[in-house]
C-alpha cells in the first residue's frame, strides 16, 4: 500500500469518526451542528423554567434553520406559544400566539407526519381557543372533522363532547350542515363512545360523556317524533343500518314515539345485532297489543333467556300470561305459575290467576249444583288472598254460596270442595256474608 492510499484511508477514518460523534438517532442537526445544539439546549432550558418569552429566540432560529431537527421542537413550540397565549394581557398579541401554537401542530405534521395523533391534539387546543370565537367556527369544525376522520375509535375521549359542541355552535350560527348530517355525526360520535367502552375505557366517564353528547344533540336539532319518523325513518328503511336502527329506537323511547311502526321495525333489527332483554320485552308487548300472539310469545321467551334476574323472568312470564288469557285460561295460568316459580313474592301473578277464576263462572258452571258451580269464586278468593288484594277478596266472597244453598245440598262449611272444569282445584267451602 503506497503513501497516498494510506493518507486517503486515514482521512476517511477521521471523517467517519466525526460523523459518528455528531450523529444522534432521530435528530437532524443540519449544517451548523454546534450552533443548533446550543440553540436547542438554550430554548429547552427556558421551556423547563416556563420562561416562554426567552424561549422564542433560540426556538425560532431552530424553526428557520433546522425545521426537520426533531418533532420535539414542535411539541415544545406548542407549549411555548400556548404558555404565552395564556399569560398575555394584550388581546391582539394573545390571538397571534394562539395562531402560532396551532401552527406548531401543522408544522409537526409537515415534517414528521403522524397526522392522526397530532390532529387529535390540535383539535383539543383549537377548541380551547376558538369555542367562543364565532368567525372561527368553520375552521374549528374543519379541524375536528379531520381529527375525527383520522382517528375513529382512537379519537381522544376528552374531545368527544367538544366535537358535538363544535357541531352545535357551527349549526346554530348558520353553518352549512343539515339536521340529518348533524344526526349522522352524532351517531358516529356515540359509536366511538361505545367502541371505547367495549375496549376497556372508563365506563363511568364514558357514560357521562354520552349523556352530555345526547344533551348537545337535542340542543342542536329539534329531535321530536316528527324528526325521527320523517327525517331518519326513510334513511333507515333505505340502508337497514343496525347502528342507525339502535339510535332511532333509543330516541323513540326517549321521545315516547313507540306507537309508530318505525319503533318496532328498528327494534326487530337491533335485537338481531345485539340481543337485549328490554328490547325483546318491548317487541313482545307491542306484538301482543297488535294481536300477534305467536310473535309475542316468541319474544317473551327470548326476554326470559336474556336475563338472569328472577324478578324480571317472573315479570315476563306474567306478561306472557296476559297475552294468553283470551285464547287459553289454562295456558295463561301455567305461565303465571312459572312467574311465581321465579318470584314467589309476585303478588300480581296471584291476582291474575284469581281474575282467571273469577271470570270462569259462565264457562265452568254445570248447572247441577249451585254450591259446586260457585266454587270458582272460592278458588278466586284464595288467589286474591295470596295476592293481598282485599277489594277483590270482598268481590269474590260476595259470590260464595249462601248458607241455605250449602244446607240444602247436605254440605258443611269447612269441608273440601273440588272445583272442576279447567281449574281443577280443591278449596275449603265457605258461605257468603249475610246481607
């Protein structure tokens, strides 16, 4: 190896060592390495001390000369200008600092991408600055739309209420957004709340956020029954979107619009996507009211399967019994007895069975024995007594056989009496009170 070659290799080694010495992962110091490091250290110290004004000089040098130095110059830049905006009495100067703070987010995206996360943060800051500045509402609305579009379920939960409020402010000050679009965005926001909750987010906090978002919706558009049926109904019937169905159904419950057929249509789609005790019970009750006994029974039985609460199971079986009573008293009683099996304290079930007995006199009387025929009232009385209904007990007792009828048929008070027909109960014979 000659002397020239050795010299060249030596130079390469020296340069390589120098590059390694100045290189730092994630940092691009530019052409003036030492000066850039000096300015970076200087402004960083001022930021730590919250000396925002002093930080401007060295920080501005870095923005101009090393704009792709590191994302930290924009993260700290936002801190600098937000700190200045929060502590400057001059209104015009404050507005300028606010604009610079928001510019830091845009520059960070320009040089270091990561737009989704940065827009999340920018939206948070923009809301703080622009929520009471009406001329800025279009810009604020645009910022939140972009942040939400990019993040979806990762949208900051702290921004969810703010987003709905931005929509409200934009809409109520003449922004170009229809009632339907407001509702669509509301639905998207509530879907994100549900997703965050399902993925382990703070349930209590998210529930409160949901409440605020609901209130902001009704403060933005007049969500009455006409709006739901006329504006949202056609879109649901066109798309059959389960998420839209869930929202429409919830609003119809809230606004007491459940007599409209749209409530049943949405409920039947919702329960396919997300089986729910309350919705199954609603469908069953509506079907029963409409005379569709088969559908009512189907959904009452589904409701029972969708709850582990015995009192709810009991309530459902009693509702089922009521739908069955016109067609089959014995079937209705069987359902009422199932209600009692789940909850023996369900007094309404006893009263219901008592009513079945009380109303069976005409169909059950054989006409051979006045005492036996009136056994239905004795059976009814016993059920009313278990149900604690004194008024009905008195009505039943007034229909007991008289002492003369008991004597004439060679019977005695206190003896057992079998009530036939579908009732098939054994009761204790009693007389009705004397007038």
